[in-house]
C-alpha cells in the first residue's frame, strides 16, 4: 500500500471509496479533513488509487470508511454527523415508481432522471433496479427533513418523475403491453374512477383470473377486465362469468382501446357491465372514459362467429 498511513491519519479520519470497474477495477479513495467545518460529499481529496479489496479492509481498521455507492444522508455528511449516518434502521426520503414497470422502461426512466435532474447521479437511481423497491433516493434521511420540508424542496422533481413515469407507461400500453396496462391501472386506480380503491390484481377464481379487483367509494366491489386489442372475444364470457364467482351486487368494468361492434353488442347484454376506453388526453397521457361519452366502435370482421367462439373458449 503506497501511502503513509500515519501521515494520512493526522489529517483525515473519514474516507470514501469509489470502486470503478470501468476504469481498470480500481478503488478511488477520497478523504475528508478534520479541520474542515463542513464536508462536501462530492469533493473529497483524492488520496490514492488502490487495486485490491484487501487494501480497503486495511483502511477500515484505521478509518471510518464509506462506499460512495451506499445510501448516505448528504445532510448528515455535510454536518460531519457520522454517528447518525451509521445508525441502525435509518430511513431515507425518496420516490417510488410502481414495481411492475418493465425493466426496459426502468432503464429509460433512469436515463431520463440522470439527464434531466440536476445533481442527481447513479446513487440516486440505482435502487430502481431492485424489483422489490423501485426507489429513487433523495439521499436525505428522515431525521434531517420533515415531510413538509421534503415536499417543499422536491415537489418539482417529484412532479417531473411522475410525468416521465406516465409517459413511459403510456408508450408501452399503446404498443399493446397488457401487463403494463394492468399494473398502471392498479398503481393509479383513481384514473378509472374517483374514490376507487385497489383490492388486488390477478385474483384467482375457478377457471380464470380477474385482472383487477377494486372497491368503489360506496363499498361496491368492481371487477375490471382489461384488453389491449379491440376484438378479444374472451372479454364477453369473462365479464359474464367472473361476477358470478364474486357476488351478485358487483360492478363489471371492461377497459379497452375500442370495441369490435359485435363484442360491444354482446357486452351490453351482460348484467352490471360498464364499458370504458383508454385514450390519450391533451398532454399525451393515458385517460379512461366511459364508452357512452366517447363512442369508439370498430366494425367486426366476423359478425357470426364471435359469440360461438367465446363459448368455445370458455369450455376449453
């Protein structure tokens, strides 16, 4: 290890290690001086560049060592409050996207954030890769800022993050990704109706799965069946059958980009049915409206076989 440990200890007690595999798998070690009133997280003194992890372990025996890619409250760090940084169960402020956003869209969201949010770096967006979290970290702990302070400081950023999230989801839905449509509606359930609450998705019933099960503001359960195609004949028997597996007093909401004319006529004969469509609003984002208020029907290519095929599919 090509440095004088004792000389380094006279000026520094806290080190930051930045491992860079793209630069020869080197460990860049930065130090923060005792005599500085405040520390700047991104501007430590570069002390040395190391090749082996064992060298980092030796440093840990003599210094407080942090990994630059770990979650660290930058406010605590600026104040040199090392004890708070190292405390157990520390919590961080941030923003959650919905966990079912596909990986390719997560990558695009990360790129948008890195390019569009000043002072954000990889450590802010790395946890988006974790399917159980999908978290953008603001690098501020809950001890340093209240909820109101976070809202004041990050409200514009949060609004922009939500816009990017909606834009990416909209693109995937318009390309025919039914899984994204389901996840998007589950995550933004009030887009269907104000006061709606999500119960669950992919609810198992005999011989099938309900896409989305929710409850309206009056406490009535709502079955939602979603399609990204206009002529999906399964929609007919699913709408009729699933409600019999839940309860009599129930709403059945179908959501599609439009409806084949014959399917639309058949659905109107299903009790408790409400047909809705999704389209783009003036901002280019997904909106959901009643079919009655915005009729969108597609001529059927096979006016005689849809019902028969639907019954056959049900039997299968």
